[in-house]
C-alpha cells in the first residue's frame, strides 16, 4: 500500500491538501494500534495491517479499514475515492462527521464494558480450553483450524502443561505434533534456523517470511517444555538451531535483541529463502547439490512461484538433518553453512533494528529457560547481556521502563506489556540462577506496574498509564493473540511473586487479578492460554522450595540439574545465603525462620505453607518432590 498509494503523487497531493498524515509505528505505539484496531474491527468486522484510520482533529475516528487500493475496484473502495468523499463532507457538513465520530466512540466504549461482580476460575476453564483445541486440531498437519496457521506458542505451552497436570497424553500429543510439523515445513528456516510469522497454507509450507523476535522467543519456550516432557531430542536440536540464528542475526553489539527481519528482498517476498535445483548444484557441487535437492524438496516445478522453499514435509528422516551427533546432521551442517553464506551474498534482508523492551524480555526469558534446561552457559550470557541492556538503555534506574531504543535514543514511556514481560523475564532469570538482584528488580518493577496501570475500582490492568498520551479508550486487553496479553502475563507474574515471597499483598492482588481474568475469559478461555497458565499455578498442586546455603560460594549445580531434569511447573524456589539474607528476608519475611542445618545446604519443601522435614541432599529432595 505504501508504493501503490502513499508514495503516489496523486494520492499524496490529495492527502497534503486536505489531511494531516501521520505514520505510526505500531510497535512503538501499541496503544494507538490497539485502540484504533478496535475501531476497525467494529466497523468492518475484521482487522489487520496496514491499518488506515481517518480521525477528526480531536482524535475521533470517522473511517477505518486495512488495505485500500489506489482506486475503487472489485467492490473494494479506493483510497482516492475515500479521501475525496470525506474531504468534501468535511467542507460541507463537518458536524455530521463529528456526530459519526462520537457515535463510534460511544459504541466502542459500550463494547469494552466488562461484567461486574466476582468470578472464580475453576478447572472447568482449562478443560473447556483443551476440548476446544481438540475440536479444531489438524490431526495430519498439526496446528489448529485452517490456513492461515499461526504458531501461537502459548496455546502449545498451555496444552503441554495441561497434559502434565491432567495426565492427558492427547493434549501433549497435539502440542508435540504441531511443533514437529512446524519444524518440517517451510515456516522453519532449515538453512539458518528461526521461524517465520505464520503459514499461508495448512501444511506449514508457505510462510509469510517475516521473522519476528517474539515468535522465536515463545517458540523456544514451547520446544524446551516439549523436550522436558517427551525427552525427544528433536525439540532440543530445534532450540539449539533457533538460538544459532538469533545469535548470528538478531543480537546488537550492546547485547539487546533486534525486532524483526523483513519478508522481502529487493521488493520480492521470499526471494532470500528460495532456490532452484541448478542453483544449489552450482553452489554445493553435483553430489551435495543433488542430495540437498532430493531431501529438501527443491524441484524444477518449485513449490513457491517457480522456485522451492526448503522443507522436510515428506521426508521420513526429518529429525536427522538437525541432529549434530547423527552423520547426516553433521554433513548437512556443512551444506547449510555453504548455502547460508551464498544466500547472504545473493541478496539481503532488511533488518528492523529497533530494540523493544517487551520483545527483548521474552527472549531473555527464553534464553534463561534454555540455560536452565540445556545447561549451556552461552544462553545465560545472552539472557544477562540483554537484561543489562534493558537496565542500561531502557530503564531510568527508578523502576520506570521505556518502549524502544534505536541509535542511542530511548522512546515512549513503557506500557503494561513492557513491565509485565520484563518482570516475567527477571523472575525466570532468578528461578534459573538464583541471583537476588533479579528478584529485587522484578519486585521493584512489579510495584511500579501496579501503581501505573492497576484499576483499583474494577480490577485488571490498563494498557497505558495516566502518564502516557490519553486516547478516547483506555483498554484492558486480556486476549492472548500473537503475543500474550499484558493482563495474562501480569496474572502469571503476580501469582509467581505471591508464591516466592508469601507476601499477603501479592497474594491478595494475585487473587483479584485471577478473578478479573476469570470474569473476562469465561466465554472463551482458549483465547486466553497464558491467563489459563496463571490460573494453573493456583488450581493445581503447588510447592514452594526454600534453599538455605551455609556459605556464599556453595555449588548449586545439583539443584540446577534437578530443575533441568523435570518439568516442575508449580514449584517455585527461593535461595537464601549469608550474603543475601537481609535482602531475601525483606522481600520474603517468612524466610527469617529458615536456616542451614549443621552447616549443610538445607532444602525446605512446602505446600500451602506447611513444610516437610528439611533435607540436606538433592536426592532426598527429589524423592519428596514426587512423593505424592
């Protein structure tokens, strides 16, 4: 639309004569995107991007839609015709447009009203979500519903956890098979690693080639949990290759993660990713070229506009090509390296080098989780470097966050997602390395999140604070779309803080936030998977582990291996040492009563604030964890 309309002289002339044109980066101003996407959805029945909205000077919407051609054709209104009609109306009957704007605003405000009263989340929410996913599950190709298919990793995380809690093999199978089918398809970049945004077909073959940081972060978490549950090495290998892509393509010199890579090269979508048989033979030589073509579906006819997207959809040996231990995997690793270098020389991808707080936080959480599960220190380095980037470049040091950073400048006061996701990242880091500084920072940001965004009267968190620009709507988003909503993640992290600290303040807030989530999701719980995972922390058995070390240099590798070995979803851990005792006791006062027995590392395992007799070995602790 940019080339067809906005860069067109005729369109530009009309815009400049009658309108003030404002181009909004929806990643830096998600508040504007959220509010006016509600308008578009209400007026047209659907939403999407590019989003085009026409406003009065007081920001009231009078027209909205997504893609408009330059001129009206095939029943679709053209931008020139729309602009001319509204410009004429503004000249001749301005008041009627003001009325339209006010009517739209009133309709939106009415539609956003949340039911009052108290609603308790129950196990029925989880059962209904699971059954809904089962009803639309694609048994053959994985995923849910028909094309276009989005990964939506938090749905898979929900199913994996539901499967563990309910001993439901089908739930785990739906998630695991979807993860396998996505890897086999063209949505996964078999050359360099990493996933594209979504698939335009049912088989995951034909992606929209744009690679987003947040998709890859959330998918890494899903593959890690699938690996822990199933012990399928394929899932681990996919994580390793995805991190290889992130490290090569998406990390700034200062340690922050870039936002995205474009789908187009030289104006052609997918050009960077596709091959012809003769091309690969020229690069790799006759033998390796033919072997690559045969295995990765590179044909003369092609599967995408006359060329081929590498994929393993019909290859029964799909798992071997990403397995570095397997001879095939080792050989193809060299082939991938050659094709990767050739691809980069042939053409290039545009990089969105903004560094966004919320998306970085998700990749920090994914990196910390990868260190926890795979025990590879390079993932911890990634997590720490990016967390330090947030502290140095996207925070004011007083508990306030900003949305984005680019070329030395931080922009826009943070929104709910920035705070909730950062707290999630820091709590994941703390539960991985048990360094008290990450817990302290998480608590500080959480306190500020409540102060800025929480609705004391009706519950839930607003998307933007009263310090941000005021729009006609102050939404409380709960729907978990491509990204989990700020309210769902807030419910999750507040419940996590309540479990770690046993602080009545966080416990009460956790209860209220889950009531809000229950109230807003009861008719469609499967659209709120991250919110459901927050509820799981309270409705399934949970345990709290207090580890007391006799010294500051005591090795904790045994406890880390225990957390790597098992899917301990509802086990939180807090670690007290002589050096951090005062800080830990301030955050979690109950820990004053716990000490190391006879100069041994001592483990206190509790359930509902009732603790077992303390033990002094990880082996004894492991038995206690699985005793019931």
